């Protein structure tokens, strides 16, 4: 069963986005919305802990190895 609130949010996003972007193209609206969110996302990840290359800690147990899509930079999943 669809979530009515989520559907309303999506409809509102695309209705307002069409006015802001000046296009009815849903891809253009979506990309413009992502572009607006990017600065906020960059601020959020700036606070994430980092692991230095010369750090002796086991990086497998570190929160800094968090990878939302399953990549860890070594070609294997997290």
C-alpha cells in the first residue's frame, strides 16, 4: 500500500520544482533538487571521523569506513 504522505511530498516537490527550474522535465527537477541539497550534505559529512593512512587502528572496526553503497575503496564490500 502506498504511503500517501510520501506521495503528496513527491507531488509537491515536482510541482514546486517545475516552477523553480522552469521545466516540466522530472529529471531536471530532481537534479536541481539534489544540487540544492549538496551543500547541506557536504556540511554533514565534514563532521564524520576520518582515518589517517598512517593510523595503526584496524580500519575494519572504524566508523570512518562507513560506506552507504557498500564500497570501501578496496574493491570489496564493507
